[in-house]
């Protein structure tokens, strides 16, 4: 409804925006010629743009709240129909076959640049699925996940640099070391919950990064480690594009393995114990669930995937330094989990591909990338807080009485 | 079976239980009644180890359990139905029951026990694939009791099973409690506000006030006791 108050509200919003952006959008000071240029036309753009946007915003917000969530249900139906396709046998097999074909053909159809960014995206799928165990299932907000990623990467970097140990030996080792650090972090923070846990994990992430940055004798500081060897294939020498394709299929294999394990974990007793622990700690204790051990396994298992992803990252880029392991990375992985839908495997995969591939294809707008990213996050959280694909667990179906 | 000796429990600096002693024999239904804030729930929490006592001893089957962690205590055969039901809302009914059997790995017997539960509460069997949070209050209470039973306890600690339920449902639940006690010889420790109902099904009762046990007698005597009548039965 276009009532007068609506228009007035939007008008005031646009006035406010015009006032806020006045110094940056309108005034330009040319210091060389000592001139002030007034660009009044920009003010009009800002005014009209914010007027329309605030109008649309309020319209959609109201539509969401009113009318039995029609708009929302539409999206919900869409995502649940995706799930239904995958749950129905008749569609499941062709869909799987089509997906597998696309995955296999991809590196031969696309050029090596495309394949390369796909590898990065797949790495984030793996990281997202790992963090999904900690945040989505066990409900422990971990803001320092990148620390385990760094542990894995430096495990391979250092072992390869000093002792020349190959990729395949270090891959499980990196996972194990990630798990070890997960337990190390887990022990002191187990009694914490919610916000407090988030702060402590954030601190842990920064500690690891700062150690790597400043302990020159150990990690070569900000200059990092270069010339890390790529993964080997039975000693066969691969061409440049062959190496990328090999990396791609290796990553596909790892992602499949991750999906398999996470899926099994989710439906196992320990997975259910994580969900139960997230929901009610006292009830869990009354059921005889060891709070400490269950939380520790969640932390350790989540960290294992980060450790392995770290090893792969080091092998892919052949160069690592602490700048790759900033808080931004943790935030990115967390965004993938939240955007995809906490605890939902297909959601996390789609969100990872979306969040990593989109910025690459939007290189033309690279200046506004983070702005767009922020806007998408805000819009998602307001209009669809349960994520792209909500967990199946939350949707239950009544079995209709047969008559 | 259960022996509590000079138990004192604190929340920070506040002493909640003051030198509590009580005894439960095998196969009994024992009830602990008292006003709000008397320390009934804390007593249960101390026995199950979730709020460990600062002083005193608890023996279960002649084993000291006051130093054990909650999961060890459950594995000894004590299982608790916490106050306010506390079922897992996003897990299905069947999954909730499976969480109750968390420490057990004998799949065959778990299946048998689950079938027993479906017998005991047919309504739960109809709702077995439904999320726990979508059940009504009475059904949730049934689920909470069933979940505790899945651990095959020798001693079942029940914390206010009548909380927020309609009188008819309360009656039904108390019938089931009696049935569980009679059929499986499960010892039951019942904490209740609803003193009248609790004393009717229990063999013995304890009365608690401000963290101290003030009376202990057979429930028949307690039902006739003038002080109890006035304070808890509203007669």
C-alpha cells in the first residue's frame, strides 16, 4: 500500500542519506588546482536511489510479515522441492549422474583459470563442511577456525621445506595435527558458551597468526615459505594444465569424502549427541552424555578438516605466509555456514560455491565486492535466516493415514 | 540402595542443602515434597552429579558416587527426568529415546526397550517420527520419562512430572509411574509439589523446608499429619 506515511518515511530516509553522503559524493577538492568542485547531480542520484530502495525494503519486509509468509513459503517450497528431488529415487539417480558428468567434464571444457578458482571454491566447501560440524551441529560458535587451517598449511610447508616429505604423507598428518590443536583449544574453553566462546576462539585464531608472523626462526615470519612441492601422482611428471586437472580431481575426491563422513556423522549417535548438546546441556548430562568429551570430539573433528584443507592449500599455492590466515578467512567460512543453513550439507556446498565463485566472476565490480557481500548477508538474514537450504531435520512430514 | 549422608550443596556462596541425610531401599517409591525453593531439585541434581555436593557422601549400591561425573553416575544405573521435561526439540521422538540409551550399545535390547515404551505410551509410537518440540506438554512429559527409562535405570529420579499439566494427564502419568515401579522393580525417587498425588502413590516420604529435611515417615502417616495437611495439602 502506498500510503502517505510510507512516502514520508522513505522521503526522510533519502534526505538522511543525502546528508550523510554529502561530503563524499558532492564535494570534491582538487588540491593541485586548489578548487572545490560541487557535484550536485550526485546528490539527486543518491536521493532517488535511497528513496526507491527504502520503499522496496519496507514493502518486502511487510510482505514477509503479513499474508501468511507467502513470499517466504514460496522460497521454502522451492528449496524443499530441491530436497524432494534428491530424496526421490526416480529423480535422484539421474540428478546424481548429471551432476557427476558435469563435475568430470568441467576441467576439460573450461580453461585453467576457471578450473583454478573452482579448486579454491571446493576448498571452501571442505572448510565449510568442517566448520559445519562445530557451528551447525554442536552449536559452538568458532571464530578462530582459520587457525586450524593455518596449522595444516604450515605442517605441510615446514615438513616439506625441511625434510622434503611428500603431500600424501602429510595430508593425514595435517588432519591429525589440526585435531590435536582442536583438542588443545577445546580443553580450556569447554566451560564457555555462546559469546564468550566466540571471543576466546577469535583470540586463539589471532594468537596462531601472530606466532607465525613473529617467530622468524620457526615459520620464516611474514616472508613465508616458498617452493612447496605440488602433490605427486606416482612419480609421473605432469604438464601445467595436467597439474591443475589433477588438483581439481583430488579436490573433488576430498569433497566427496568429506560429504560422506559428515553425512555419516550427522546421522550417527555422536552426531545426535552434538545436536542434543546444542539444545539442552542439562538434559544431556542427565542422559549420561559426557559434555566434555562430546564437545571435544566436535572441535577435533571440525579441526581435522581444516587441517587437511590447509595441507591442500599449501600444495596448491606452493607458497604460504601468515597473510592468508587472517580473521577475514574465518569470517568467510562462517558466512558460508550461516548463509547455507546451519547443519545443512547441500546448503553449505551451494553457499561456498556462491560466495567464492561470485566475487571471481564479478571482478569488474571488484571495488564494490565487499559492499555487495555485506548487502547480501543483511538481506539474507532479514528475509531468510534459516539459510539457503534449511536442514532437513527441521521439516518433518506427517505420514497420512492410509484409507 | 541409595544412601545420602550429611549432604551440603552450595550455589556459589549460597548454601542450598544443609546436612541432608536420607535412604532409599530397593523397589520403593520415595517422594520428597516441599515448597518452592526448599531444595528438592537441588537434592536430585546433587545425586545425579550435575550440581556436585560440597560436603557429604552419597552411596549407591554401596559405591560412593558423590565424586563421580554425571555420565559415570548414569552408567551406575541412576537416571534422571529433569524438571521442566527438557526434551530435545529438534530431534524426533525416536531419536530422543535413542539419546536416553546413549551409554548402551546392546542394540537388540535397546530395540526391545523401545518396543516396551511404545507399549507403555501408544501415543508416542504414533508420533515417533515427529520432532520432540511439536508434542504437547503431557506427551513431552511421557517422552522425558521414556527417555530416562531407555537407560534401564535401577533408580529413576523424577523431578516434578506434574509440572504444568492438566489434572487428568497428571493422573495418567502417576499411574504409569506406579506401573513402572511394579513391573520392572525400578526404584523411584519422586520430587513433587503436588503432595497429595505424590503421597498417594509413594511408600515413604520426606518433607523438606529451606534445605533441611524436617519430617520423614510412611506416606500414610504423612497424609494424616496435621502439619503436612496444613502446609502442603491445603486441608
